[in-house]
């Protein structure tokens, strides 16, 4: 049931895959990545929020958040930084890494997979496939608020190739062959990879976990959320949602707020505004049509609700989503991450 809600959120927050880097590294080596908001103007200037991921295609290395103990990464592993935190990858733990701003510059005429060779020329060789995902955080993105700063997805054991092995092979093939539509395929592969990461994170969550993803996994709350996502314009009452969930009115209200963090009717209001924001950004519907489609009886009531949550009237929001984006990167040289 909850899977529909996950698909809805991923669709409305405009999850988009982007540039890939294919690094061939020899020990010793280290690579520092600044906070995603710093490099976003270069790699995905149109995105509100940028997520960086790394796939270990061959070899082993170490990776983690700046200031925290790194994790050992093996071939087939993937490490994702959903909140866009600065992080370090290296051939050994504890290595310092200077930021290389030049690596984020797209070479003229180069395809999406930028091949780069770096390192000290040692015997230990590592291949990393790195990339970015863009998405919206406003006005309401319940998924990303509940994701950790780092997700390490270990490769699946067994003699047969896992999903990630096919993903790596597909990325390399699409980039090297440069067939028509290849860039679009690469972007979609990154998005599919991220969905798989979220699903596996959801499956591995502890029972005492709270937040939106925990609500999806909860049988009763998941049913209530699925109902709201399936029919957002319906005039839901708490009694109706309780019947969908198979709980009493008071039990649903208490459990929903405890697990998800907000009462069910507040969640519905927030989701309606997020859905409306997505429709407004599309630019094809009038504000009145959008209001009706997300369950408001009058355009005036919708305008008030939208401005209360977003801080802008719907018309002003539409203008912000259609303005040219992209801000030149202003970075200090010599910055180092540890």
C-alpha cells in the first residue's frame, strides 16, 4: 500500500539524475567532495537540492562523512549522501583530501560519463562511478527529511550478478556507445538506483524508527497514507481515514502523529499543497483548476492555504519555477576536507 505514496512523492519532487564521473584510481589517492549546495551550480544548476552518490565498480576503498569514521567499501557497494553533506573517499582511512574544483567542470564535447585517471600509481586500483541526483525540497518533501546523512548499500552476496552489477554495466555501456537517447537513459538509471536504495533502507529500518518512511512500513498508517495519496481531492475526515486504517479515530490520530510526526489531517493538507505546487510548476493548469484538483472548494481558500505553507501566493510560486536558474560557483581555493 505504501509504495504508491513513495512513488507519488518521488514524482512530485522532480527527482532527476545527472552527470556521471568514471574515476580510475591508483593508490594512494583521496578525493574530497564539498557540500552539494556548493557544487550544485556547476553540476545541476536547475535543482533545488543535490544528492551525490558513488558506486564502487572495482576494488576497495574507504568513504564517509567529513569528521566521522569512514567505512570500508567493496566492489558492488554504493554510498549515497541524501542530505548533500561534505564527504571523503580514499584508498586508506584517515587520509586528507584537497578539493579539486576543476573536476566539476564539464569538458567541452564530452559525454555524460567523464573518464578521469588519478592517484599515486600504486598497485591497488579502484574504479568509482559517481553521479548526482536533483530534487525539490519545497514546499513539502517528507521523504528527504527522514533520510539519514549517509546510506551505505552493500553489494548482495552470491555467485549471480546483483541488481547493482547490472546498473554499473548499463551505465558504462550507455556512455561508451553514445547511442541516441543515451543521456536520458543514464539519468533514468540514476533515478532507479536511488529508488532501490530507499527501498532497501526502508526494509532494513529498525522497528522503533519514526518518520515518514516508518509510516509507510506501518500496516495501519500505510493504509491511511495510501488512501490520501490515491484520492487527495476527497474530503477526507478522520473517521474515514480511521476506517481505511482499521483503527479507531483516536488510535489513528495518536499513532500517526507519533510515527510520522504530524497529525493525519495536517499531513493531508501538506501533501495537497505539494501536489498543487507540482501542478503549478507544470504551467498548463490555471490556479483555479489546480485548487479543484487537490480538493479545495474555492480558489481563495486554496490561495490562503498555499501562501501559509509556502510563503508565496500560487502565482508568485509559478514565476519562481520558470525563471532561469544557475548561480556561478564562488569557491575559495585551497579548501581542504578531512
